[in-house]
């Protein structure tokens, strides 16, 4: 189950990383404050992987964000631990993630217009030729 919450970044904790049997790993926790009725609440979430840490670095403390996250729990030595792993961060005002500082020119290129019905008027349905 994936959840979504909107709030303001209160703090970004120091990124952590290391080496495991599966290779390099990195994660960073951050705190957001969100409104729950008339009260504000705080929530600690984390991003996993260097690419997600870089995405989080596009936002500063005080920025409003909307995050999609997945809660998971696991047992270790008779105790349960819950993680709130963020898989998507967007700016609620724009509805999309901010553009990276150095973006590829093709990413910002305008898209081609969709074909109109008239564009297919010369197409013969009985023809064995493909229209492209």
C-alpha cells in the first residue's frame, strides 16, 4: 500500500551509507510537518539510494512537498521496526518534481501535436500497405 502526505520540510538528517553483501547503499532521513485537523504533526521519512538522495537535495528546509511513501515493518530479535520509505517527491504547487539543475535539452523540448481526424482522411482501409 502506498500513501501520500503533504507537508513542509523541517529538517534533513545526515545521509548515511556503507557497504553490504549486496553492494553500496545510501539513505537519508528527513522530517516533515503536516496538518492533521487543527494540529500539526511531525513525521520522519527516508529516501533510499543515491538517486533519491539527490532528488531530496532539490528541496530545502522550509519547502512544501508532497511525498508518496510505502510503510513497511520488519522484526529483529523480537522487536518490530517500521520504515516510511519515500519513492516519489513532488512540489505540491507545481504538481511535479522540480527540474534538475543540469537537464537534458530533449527533456524540455516541446512535444509534437497529436494527429487530427483529417490527417487520416487519405488512408484507404482496403489497402494492404501500412500507413507508416
